[in-house]
């Protein structure tokens, strides 16, 4: 009996020792394996993030916008004063048009008095090189940090979880895509390539007026133009004449809110009976976006009123920034804006190729610019006039404007209203960015976000 008990105890001891030995052998290989899996999981997570947006490009963009970066050619020209014009150019990716615009700016008398800001939503080396070669004025480049180039697979770019544009709400709810409950007024879902222009325009306005060190304290005029515009040699000269007219009208109790230096109705190929007389004409009328959205000025007084209507601008279901601006004039400001408009434009639209609304396959990007060069050459003697003549034009009653859709996603509404904040605050408060960047805030220099 005693021998049997001893044998059972011995066998149990042997079994226990075998278990200990097996555990001892197993653990060294098991723990590192889990650790490797964890590292692999982390790499996979980082890799997934990299497939959603370009972090390095984001950092480069923020650094390029940083206050440490000086204005190009600043040392060559006099400092900017409130009597000088700031020209803000919205740039996408139409290189030839931009080069033609730069060429026309180089021929403007007194252009050295201005600061020209190029605002980009695409980083393109050819475009950057074209701007870096400018030597005729003070130049600043800024880059839209919420572009589809940076956020190429996640909001505000197009996410794989977004509802397809034409899927319809019923099917969208069935597949549970991320914005299924937010179709626009016409039953369509957001397209990042469409929403970007309005985002860029509104961010640019906030950044230049409120955050950019070189302009946030500027109390002169800001002239807003685009890459496919072309300017006349007397642009600055004529703007100064319009400013004098604006001042004279104010003294007679007529407040002019905007100076409009572009005009879609003018045709350079149409014969003009009296070019000299037409060159002097300014129309005093109510500003309306579809007629006056090309090359118009905003000053501090007008900006203060516009930004107070941010909610209306950012939630109006229309992907067009200019139609959204018209909406807030009608529905938020509830007061018509008065503008002086040049009958013969000093800024012209040349973008008949490419772009959002132009899809021609065979198109000469120089065609319109060449026509304008001929027009300027033929009428050089009538430029740089000494006086202007103002004509009052009553505007017809406009019914409540109809929205075009494309801007119903609440993520667009939220981000649009956050451009008033510095970068870091947007990234921390907006959940779409926070979940992607929360582990990387330490990699940002806080100075870059002030």
C-alpha cells in the first residue's frame, strides 16, 4: 500500500515537472511571437493610415504656411501699407493659364507696390517653379492643408466608406455608407473633387484675413482672382481711380462695398464705337455673384460682415462659393451690397479649357490670352486714364436664389466652420482628423499652429 502511494506521488511529480519544462520551453517562443504580432499590427495600422492621407505632405504644407517663412522679394521692394493692394490668387493645377496670368501681372504698372498671395490646393513642382521665378513683386505662397491631394482616401477627400454620388438614399441606408442620411437637395451624395473649391475659397479667406502674419493686420483692399484670369497693364492705376471714386461717393452718402474689376459681358472682339469713353465708365450697381464674382475686392469692413454669416455660408446646400456668398447677402446680411464695376474690365477670364465646367478635348490655352494681348496693343493709348465717369444702373429684383446641391454632408459643414481656428485646434476638435492624428501631435511644432 505504501509502495503504491509512493509510486502515484512520484508519477504526479514527474507529470508536474514535465509540465514545468514544457511551459519553460514554450514561453520564450510564445511571448516574442505575440510581441511580433503586436508590432505587425502596429505596422498594419500605420500602413492603413498612410493609405488614407499623406502625413509628410501635411507637415510640409503647414511649415510652408508658417510665419517663419518670409515673403519672397520682400527685401527688394517697399513694405506693404494699407494704401497698397493685396492680390490673392486661387490656384489649382492649370499651369499654362497660371503662366499667362503671371506674364500679365509682370506688365502691370506699379505691381511692385502689391503683395501677391498664391493659394494652392495642389502641390506641383512646375507650378511652384513658375512662381519662384517671379521677381517683379512681393510674393507669398500658401497651401490649403485640407486638400484631396493630402487627404486622398479619407475625408475631406473621397473615402471608400462614402456613399457613391448616385446610389440613392434607400440603397445607401441598406449598405450603411458613412453619409447615408445626408443626400443633397437632389438626392446626390458629396464628391470631394466638387466640394474642394468651396472649402479652399473659404479657408483662404479666413487664413489671409485672420491668420497669415503678413496680412492679418492689413487694412487695405484684397483683390481676389484665379489662375485662369488675365490682367491689364493699368490694373493698379485703375484700382486707385476706383478707390478715389469710392471715397467721393461715401462723402455724398453712397457707400460702395465692393470694387469689381472684372466683367463677363465685355467682348474684346466686338467693335467699340468710342473706346476712350468706354474705358472711363464705371457702373454703380448692386453686386450679384453670377455677374460680379471675377476680380472683386474685400476690405476689413466687408469681411467683418461676411464672417458673421459663416454658419449660413457653410450650411447652404451649394458647392459654389460665389452662389453661397450671394445666399448670405440675401438671407443673412439682408442688405444689398453696392459695387463699382469697370465697363471695360481690367481683369479678364481666359479659362475656356479644362476646369470644373469646361471639358473640351482639343483646346488652345493661349487663345484667349493672345486675343487680350492684341486688344491691349491696339488700345494702349486709351489706358491709364486720368478720370472716370460713374453711371448708375438699377438692378432688377432677384427672386430667392435656388441652390445647386453638392454640399449637404455635415462633415463639410463642420470643417467649413472650423477654418476660423488655427490648424492644431481644428485637428484636435474635428473627430475625422483627431482619430488619425492623435498619436502624432507631438511631432508638430506647436509654433506652427498658433
